[in-house]
């Protein structure tokens, strides 16, 4: 169960979809892992991946895709979220495209709330994301749309500063897919490892008896932002026995 937590993270689902859409780009041409899963097709094994071409934060693509959503609340909530997020992001990049999804009636469910998902694309096809949502009704302190928008924008900027080919939320997902890959070397360049990822590496060692080679990449002329970590391992060669091989 511990190894499957990342698959059920809503942000992981969004990023896997976006990675699939760019699986033919310069950086993600060997990544694979997610292309068959996106279409619901069974796969027999995972191909090894090498992804460590990370641009500096100063070379982000002039496109940030935002999605704000609100359910069973005033549509004005979404507008307040985007205005506050733009007040932070427009200081760095002017080309920000906002998509809204306001649900009401039966299709919106029974829990009122709102949230914001931000996805930034680099010049070579890597996606970094951040997401925040309001607290459920009756749980925790009330969250203002303006605070949520600003905090989510700051989280995205932190992800860009941390860098790497995978954002901190999906580090564990990338490492798990590398572990399950064929018995070949896979590499990925990550930003500073999150506490969750560090604990996840311990679980991988316990379940699969696999250890990663960790090489630090200090920030400098080539790598901007925070210090990077180059992770490498040899996959265990996991195969899906339920798929008939032809």
C-alpha cells in the first residue's frame, strides 16, 4: 500500500497526463513509463529512462497553464483566486493562461470549496506543478481565495527554484518507476529531496532490496536555483504476468 500512495495523488494524475502528452519531446523521449498507463492499456514491463537535461529557471517557456476550480460557491471566488495568483506570477512572466472550472448543481457534489492548480513548462518540455485547495467545510480554519492564490503561486515559484526534471510532489513516482524498470540503468535529475521522498527510498530498499546512486550537483553556471541530485539505479525488471506476451 505504501508504494501505491503516489498513484492516487490528484497532482500525480495531472502530471502523468502532462508528461504523456510530451513523451515525444527532447527530454522525455525515453520516458515512457506513463504512456501506456494513460490510455488504460496493460503493459508487460517498464522501459528504462534517462532524464537529466534541466534548463535554468531563467529559461522557462513563456507559458504557464493554470486551472482554478470552484464547487458550490460563488463564481467570483475563482476570479479572486486568479487575481491574487497573477499578482505574484506576473512579476516574472506575462504570458499566463487561466482556465476555470466552476461546478454547480448535482454535478458539483456535496462539499463546497475551491482550489488552484498551477503548471509551469520549461523550454525543453518538463512540467513543474503546485496545487492548493481550501479546507473542507467544518475542518480547519477558513481560507480566503486571495491567500490561497498567493500561496499556490509561491509554491510554484519554489518548485521552479528547486528545479529538477520532476517536481517534489512526484519525485517518489519517478523513483518507483525507475525501480520497476528493466535491468538497465535509469537516471533522473531532481531538486532537493523532500522528506516524503527520503522515506520512500527506505521503503524501496525494504521491498525491492534496491539502492540508488546519489550524486549531488551544486548550483552554478550550468545549474541555477537550488542544488540538484542526480539519482541513478538499475531496475528490478518487474514484469506484468497477467499480460499475454505475443
